[in-house]
């Protein structure tokens, strides 16, 4: 196609959009904010036009808790509720539930707990929506299951990663 341009990743797309008036694309919010790109309202499941902002993304996460399994597989896209932004998603960490090294298991648990507790205060500065308390409680339960693989406790598939979600 004539005039077709390619971009690599969110940063590349943000750079391309900054120099392409009238272009439309889907981009992670932090990149559009940093590049000072305009964004549009999107109609949600409650037929309300919603701005993509940190509050509306957190509302989507909170309102979708019933759709998520214990392992956080599920979607918060098109969440119910008047204030929910319809194009929302989590950012995930994939973590082996059974670790080979005790120090590594402890460090991973400590880091993930820090992210859910103290780390939440950095979300707004980084243009990420803070997690609702309901998600944090469920995630902490999963994080506490990260352990050291022992000969007595063998999983069917110790190589299968465990999913821990974040927005």
C-alpha cells in the first residue's frame, strides 16, 4: 500500500502518531499521555461514552472481578458499569508457582507483595491504574502459594507458570 508506515511497539507507534495528524490507533495509555496524543471516548456496555483514564480503568477491573478465575484468567474488556472504560486490560506476570531456589521464591513473593502494597502509590505517576482492593486480596492469596519445589511436593507440570495479574 502506498503511504503505509510501520512502527515497532508502543513507543514506535506513539512516535509515528505524533507526526501523523488524523491517524487512529490503539495504544497503551502511558505512551499516549507521554507523547501528548489526543484520545477519544469509547462507548461502554452501559451505553455511556467514557474517557480512558485511570479511574475508569480501575472501575473496569473492579466490576469484572466475578469474571476472573482464581488464576486471573479472564478479561476486563467491556466490563459492566456506567464508569467502566471498555478497552481495559491487565498487565500480567507469569511466575512459576514451584521455584527451585528458596531465596528466589522469597524474593519473588516479597517483590510482588511490594507491588500490591507500597508499589500502588507509584501507579498514577507511571500512568497505570491502581488495582482495586478486591483484585489485590485475590492476588495476595495466589502469591502466597509460590513455594520451593521439594521432592515430596511434585506438581503434575512444574514448568507450567503461574499467572499473577496487574493493570
